[in-house]
């Protein structure tokens, strides 16, 4: 006999865990179903999460008003989440955005400054000399400018953020189920969730927040329009004896004259193996993954060695002091919807909704995205009127 809940969230990643926290404490029976992080990725045959990491950039500046609002509202609740869970995940080390200086033909920094002014974000503008004096470990191109956001910016530990959201939710009665969902269907006003282990659960409403795996065949009653791309990130081990050399390093977004070398970078962070790593990402080529098996195989592969080597070449120029032989890599994915915003809405089944599509920008904003997902279940629609986009998902017609 299927176990019954009022709400079930499929997916225990950044969006699903956030939605669970916002639903918690309503007095309703709520469950979040999703597997825990695998112990050995190369041999793992189940699904994966892109939050298996220790550092993602967070910042308030964004040229798009809706993405800025998603980020700012989430950042404003970081302290509350940490208090509710007793889990620290936010590190306010600041975020530095660097590109060719204004007046050189590139509009990148000009657009960043305009976005900061629109949002009322306090920033510091740094020229070549100031960048060199303030951040001596970086070697940027000449004729660059930096926009430094010191407050409400830095990085979040996504693994710990998910743990914090789930801990806060479970403390308020949400049931955590360690399993993989294979299908969600509705009949007679009841949604049934089937899992890979053969268990079934029913609910009045189900919210599918399965990240890239939301495109898995047969998971939803109708296929979601969303593209999933393979991503490789590289890690450079920083010996503890060298950490002082990089003290005060902020998160970095760098747009040099060659757009193919655009990167983001995280300062040295301690990972679960006890070692400190500096992370770099931002590959320019999109490699589509069109199915659940392809996504699983990509995660098991561990990433693209050519992309890793390209990052090593960039690091050689950007941070010459780093030992490039201490390099490793990992695979993750990004999911893009046709709108360029998270897909938050119902399928043709009134009891089955989706919450997915981070579009490469959702880690810092996941709490507000999760709040919108919770609102969707409670009210049957999004009642938030401060966003220009409607977050409506699109589905395949065949």
C-alpha cells in the first residue's frame, strides 16, 4: 500500500531541498525523495547531483532584474537558514568582476557598473594599478578594470547549503526518503510516485525538482523542453603552507579580450578530503546530453581532459604562482530552459509540477527559487507579482 503525503518533492538537490524548507512547518505531511551523494562516482549507476562541490559564486549584481531579485532575496535569507540548521555554508569573501576597461570597445564592465547602480549595490572600481596592489596573486591583462563587491558576495558551499536546507526541513517534520524516483503520474486527483527500488508514494501534489535528470524518459507525464549540457571544472590543490599567499582572495569572474577564455574562479576552499583546492570553470563550448543514460555516463567519466588542460593554460597566465601539476577535474551539468529562467509550473496534470532549469546561475539563488516552488504547491499558482517573467515551463508536444 502506497504511503500518503500531501506534498512530495522529487529531488533532494539545491532547488528541491529549498522548496522542502519553505513547505516545512505547515502541519501537512511532506516528503522529499532523492538519493544521497554516492561514495564512488566512477562506479555509481544511479543519478547524480551537481551540488557535489564545496564552492559556488554568490553575488548580488546581475544585469537581469529577475535574476538579481532571485539572488538578492536568497542571500538575505542565508543567515536564517544557517540559524535554523546549525550548518554554515556562506562565506562573504567578496566577488571581483574583471574585464577590459570602459572606453576600450568592450561594454562588459560598463554593463556591470550599470547593473550595480540600478540595484544600489556598493562597489569599488579598480584600475590596473589598484588591481595589482589589492590582489597581487592575479595577473590580469593590461587595460582592465575590476568591479569589487565586498558585501553580500563571495561563495556558498552547495553541498552544505543542501544539507542545511534538508536539516531545517526535517527539524520541522519533513520526511526524507533516500531513493530514486522513476515516474510520477496522476489519476483521479491523486499523484503516484514510483521509485527505482519498487516503492510507491501518493500525494495531492508532486513537485519534480530533479535538475538535469528532469528530462529522464518516463519521469514526467509529458517531456520537458530543457537542454542539459556537460560541464568540466578543474581543481588546483593549494598546499596549506601556501595559503597565506592567497589570503583574502575573492571569488572571480574574468572576461579577458579573448571571450573563449572567460572563466569564473573560486578561492582556495577545504574539500571533504581535507585538502584545499582553487576551482576554475566556464568552458565556452556546449556539449548537449540528451538522455538520462548520457547524463549518468558523463558524471561517471569525471570530465573532459582537454577542457581541464585549457583551464591549466589559463591559470598559468592568470595566477602564475600556482603549481599546475596539482590539477584534477570533475564533471557536472547545467540545465537551460527556453526562457533562460527556472521552469516553475504545472504539467498538464494539475497535481504534478516542475521546479528545474538553473540556467547556470541558480546555485546562489536556490532558496528563492525553492520558495516559489513551495508557493506553487500551496496556492496552485505563482502569486508573486514582482518578477517580469512568469517562469512557465514548456513541454514537448510529441
